[in-house]
C-alpha cells in the first residue's frame, strides 16, 4: 500500500493529525517505511525530531 500525506497544519503545533496517523500505522506494523524528504517537515525542533524517532 502506498499513501501520501500532505502536511498543511502550522509548524508550531505538536499534535499533528497526519503525523500521528503515520506513527500509529508504523507502530502497529501496518506500514514499514516512512519517507520524509525534509527532516524539518517531520520534526519542528531537534527535541521533537529525536522524541519521534525514539
């Protein structure tokens, strides 16, 4: 299954529905790969990025 999620919410928000859904799919092993073209689009700060990757 291939899906595309386009991010449109403010970068200052930490509760982002699209990212949360992707994380849920990955954690339940419904998807096994997430391609992010820019890390700045995935995490809004170094701390946010590191917490998500953990």
